[in-house]
C-alpha cells in the first residue's frame, strides 16, 4: 500500500502496476487526459494530464509532471488544482485546439466527446488563434468508420489501437512538414476486423460511426439498454440505442470478464438486420398459393387447428434465448423438443460441456485469455468464427516478451518503452487449421491439415507432454516433429492455453484439445481450455436436455407428429436442402422468427418474433456464462418475444393459460426445472428491483422531443410503456444513481459525457464494475475431476483422387445469419466460392475465377473457383453461410461435377 496526498487529502491505496493518473482516476478524482488509455496505457504524448508533484517531504519546489508518466511513491504530494498545473493544462488544450475546427454543432461526436469534456474541465473557453487553420483531406475508410481529420489532436490513440493492439497494418501515422496524419496510405475500407473501435478510442470526432450517421440522432436522444451481442458465441456486452422505433447503433459495454472495452465489427455493425426489410412484422398465413399477412387472432386460430390435429414437436434454436427455448420445450413436452442444431454439432458442444464440467482444466473468460502466454489453436479460424478471441490472443502472444521487458525495470504501464524493449518478439502461438488464418502472421508455426490430421497432431502433442495420454499410431516423422515443437512451446508457458471449437465440425479435434489440456494440467501447468461455439446461445441450448434436429426429422418420418413448431431457426442452414424440404412435405409447420428465411417462407403460419433489442432474455456464451440482455424499445405490435407467443399457445394444448405473465416467473420455472439454470434468476435484478424507490431510466436526463415524437398521432405526451420484465423505465424518469452493473444503460457521470465515464463505474481502472461483473458462469469444473471419455484417435486423412473433402470456411461478414442482412455488412460479403488447393487446381486444370460445379451431399453447386495455396491436397473449402450456400453437413466428401462450359472461361484456360 502507498500513502500519498492529493490536494492535501491523504490516500492509502494499492498502486502496484499503476501510474499516478490511473490511481487518481480510480479514486474518483478528475484529471484531464487524452493519450492515456486504460488498455494501451501511457505514452506521454498529449501533455494534458499535468499535475504539480512534490516528490517527498523535503521537496519544497515541486515540478509539473505528466501524471500518466509518473509512478506513485510513499510521501508524494500531488496537486491537481495547483495554479501552475491549471495554467499549464489550459495552455496545452489551447494549443491542441489551435487547428481544431470548433465544429461541435455539426460533429457526430458532439455531446459524447471527450475533447469537449476535457476542454470544459480545463477551463479553456476563449480562442486566441487568429490565423488560417491547418486542414486535411479526409479519406473514405469504407462503410464502417467516418473520418474528419481536421478534428485531430494528435494523441496517437488510434494508431496505437489499430496497429499495436489489434495488429492492423493498413493504418498508420504519417508526418511531413508540420502535418501529422492518421489514416491509410490511400482511400479504402479499413481491413481490421476491429476498425469500429476507433470510434470510441479516438477522443474527438475524427472517427465516428458511419452506420449511425445514416440515421443520425444526438447521443442523448437515444433510448438505450444493456444488451449482449448476438452474432457469435462469445457474448460480448453491448449497449444498444434506439430512436423513432429503429435501432440506431450498438457500442461496447465495458465488461471486465468478457469483451473489456471493445467489440468486433460484426458485433458493432451487424445490428442493421433489426431495421431491415427482411423483418417479419406481421403474422403470416399460407393458403394453397402463397403467404399473406394476417391478424394475430386469425394466426392463433389457425395454429389452434394445427396443434389440435395431432402430435406436435418443437425445434429449438441456438440463436434464441434460454427463455424461448424453454417455453417451446414446456409447450410440446421435453421428449418432443429437439435442439435446432445438427446432431454432429450437438455432440461436439455436449463434449465441450462435459469437458468443462468434469475438469480439471478451467475454461477462461475472454479477458483471461489475454493473460495466457503460450497458445495452441486446433481447427479454428477465430478471426472469422469468434472475432474478439483473435483480439485477446493478439495480447496473449505479448505476455512472454512483456514479462522479459519488465525485468529491465520498465513499468507495465509505460507502453511505448515496453514495446521498444519487446520489438517484434512474440510468445509461442501454434495454429493447426485446414487453411491459412489471419493469426498465422503472428504465429510461431502454422500447420494446415484435414480435421482428422489436426486431431492426430493434437493427440500426439498430448502424448508427448504426458506419456500416459494415448499414443498416436502411424505418426509420420514430420507430424511427430511438429508435435514436439508444439509440446515444447506450450510447456515453456507459465499459463498455456488450448483453443478449439466447432468450426471443423470434428469431435476428434475437440477431444484432442481436451487431451492436451489434461496433459498440461498433469504436467503441473496452470493451463486453460477455451472453446468457441457458432451461435450466441449454442451453449445455452446445449444445456437443455434434448435430441438433435435429425432426431426431430426421424420423428417426423415415422409420422408420429402432425405439426412442428420451429423457433427462430432456418432449418435450411441446419439440414441439407432435401432433408429440410421433407419436413414441409409431411408436416404442418409453424415458424416463429424475426427474419424471413427459407423456413419462414415455406411455413403455414409465421409469428413475428422480437429481435434482440425488442425483448429481454438470457444467453449463455462459450464459457458457459449466462448473461441477460434487456429490451431496448417496444416494437410495433404485434411483434412479441417468442416465449410470449408460445405462452399464448399453452391453453390450446390444455396447458395452463398465461403460465408466465412476466420474465421473472418464467425464469423461476426454468431455474426450478433444470438444475444447471438455477443461477439464472440472479444474473440481473428482478423486475421489482428499485434504486431510491425508482426504476433505472433507459433515457438520458437530456432526452428531448418526447412529445414531438408522437405529435403526428397525438399532441399529448403518451404515457411511457410499462416494462413487466425489467426494473427499467422507457423514459428519462428514474433513479439518478449508478445502477447495478447488469442494468447499466449508458456510461455517464457529471463532467464525463463520453465513454471515458467508464472510469467512474469501475472499482479500479480497467477492473471490475462497481457491483460486480455481469453474468454468472453456469458450468464450473467439478472439484473431483471425473475420468475423461475414452480417446478415439482417427486414422490419418487419405486424400482421394476422385473426390475432395469439403470443409467449411468462415467469414466474419457473411457466415453469421443475422448480421449478413445488415447494410454495412452486406457490402463486405464476398460472393460464394469454392476454394481449391493449388495442387488440386493444377491437377484438374481449374483456374482462378472459373465457374465449377461441385457435388456435395445431395446438392450440386455452381460456384466460382478460388485457388488457395494454403489448403492441403484433397481438401476444398466452402464458405459457411454465404448466399446460395447451405454448408449444413460439412465436412463431407464431394466431387467436381464438371468444369465451366462458358466460352469465355474456356478461352481463359487455353
Ligand atoms: S485521430 Fe483521434 S485518436 Fe488519432 S491521433 Fe487524432 S485525435 Fe487521437
Ligand atoms: S466477437 Fe462475437 S460476440 Fe463479440 S462483438 Fe464480435 S460477433 Fe459479437
Ligand atoms: S494523458 Fe498524460 S500525456 Fe497524455
């Protein structure tokens, strides 16, 4: 503990690993700053955080110091409000603002701008500069980020995030004469998957959210609520904002355990599907010819007929909430409820759950991944399947060199010095995947192999680390050498990490990952095991005891059900087209979804479900963390949460009418019925919770235009809607106090209007939120580790001359069903293609860009050929989820049907 004074007040605090600025901000004191960031720490670039420091009792002169560059010492006397320090800071901001256009009224950052806040805090009110200002030409950086470089104050945060933290290479700082410019070498879309974070990282209005610009509203006019990203299985925490009934933006919500301060671009810009024309906003009913809109009453009447006509089964969804899946299970009965995912995927996820449960290895939070120092990724392209995991792994490879650099006596917050000392050193990162991944560029070694060979490599690594682990028969010398290198790299780590997931659709790969983790644990290391899952609630759905979608199909084929209810699931993405089609030929189909899909297009009745900002619910992420997302706005009637539609069907099947009048009543039933979900009632305060006897407001204190919003309907201000499911109001009225962390709808504090206000919500800088972090892990390793499942080592992959093994390839933009509909994202989706290994392409005379027909499963696909030198011979890649591709049952053997017959392409080949 260190004792020091600030403005003559004494403090005794833990200061290890922190500089003076961080300590003071953590104490709730206000010091203006720009270039310091809680994650990238200090570089001393802006000089805005100056304070007067007297080093000890003997120091009677004191000196102006940059607080972000100063360690805290016992006996130190610090003066934030010293007149010299105040004048210094006022002069600095005046200089920084010399060339700033002072265009706050037209700036998208206005009202949520750190530069505005710091200018006011510093007291700079009058501009003395009388000369022309330096101006820049702005760049078009693509659909995500807008640029207005004249607002730059040269704090270097953007380039430190983009290059140093996120590993981007197409953005830099460029200087000539008296100009410093932060951008690309030429106009063009930013290539980093994390480019959107520039919006919050930049303390001014240089980089702003281009998607918000399209339907701009002032930030204080947004109605916001805490939410969870629905575009992959990591469950990043978000704040979603609405105005005039449309979702206007999604931004990160700080979470110490999950996404920290950031989001990936899929998570940030995928929200457009909520406003898209593909939304289902009215019930649909099918007659002999086509579907047409109908009223809820008529839709439910038709549903009543269908449900009474025979047995009913339910197909759940890994993208629907726990509540909606559970409600469907309660409606149809546990034995007639099925996972909305293929058996193969279900088995893999169940294996993951079992491995996490049986221990002894712990699965890390996303944040904890950053602290691991040697990594082996098996079968995952995390940049595209779980993007924020890529960002976390980029920090974990810095752990080892950072620890070495700190041995030189460099503070861990002295970021620039640390990076100088580390140079390009990286800790061990090994990747085994079917094709080249973006992380390969920072990997120690990358291996390309078929899923079975990836599994064999993994089992071989486990055996080398722990000879008690099963040996791999028929190991080639090359594979053995690779396994030894990986084992040595992992063994050199203080905290190794093994990463795997569902991408390869291989149970063997996941078991191999588990086997390595257990071997490392047996060897005495503090190992972690991280799995990725495809959908936002894949893990939660897998915790509900049920069979896979093929079992549902078998039931339907037996004729034991006349009607199927499909919940938020496009079964044409889950099953091959022929199997999916059989469901419609033999059965009455009722679909509940928020987006029109191939499934809803064929259903007899479709009910309009609420999308993520339109209802509250619970999702379970890849580490088994249950997290609550809250309704942001009330959708236009008759859109409702899926579980509320299901609740209306209960009496039709002679079950209790209105069984769950509120979310809390449904949660209570879930917790009582399924033991693993017992804690989910406690992950957020119930609807009856009050702070100072008031609800938590979704609108800011400055929210404007409440009467005007509905002036076309009534000149009276309507009563705000009631929320039965959450202790939050749809208005600006409510408790002014900081709410419990699960209910934080915006980060705001007096004098802090930008996201930098997060500092005021944390127990310590970059630490836990006051009131604890959100969510609760449902699966923890058993204290008495159970025996692992017997190891089944697959035979080596044998390429065939007459066929290819088609494996799924993932894309951050396009592979996720919902975000693929968002305008910004659609523009980034590449057309469907089939990737061939260069050796195979040469063998078959396939050239880049040629249209080829491939036969996979029972489908023939005509696709553009792309040559991929990283694919091993005999393997072909089909992008998962891109338009026109189902990729449901990959990996699968398939053949090349014929080559293109088009004249131009034939000409191109000759
Ligand atoms: S663009 Fe923004 S983040 Fe980058 S240096 Fe300028 S003010 Fe700082
Ligand atoms: S990593 Fe996944 S959960 Fe996180 S923001 Fe991106 S898409 Fe959303
Ligand atoms: S915040 Fe300390 S110099 Fe910029």
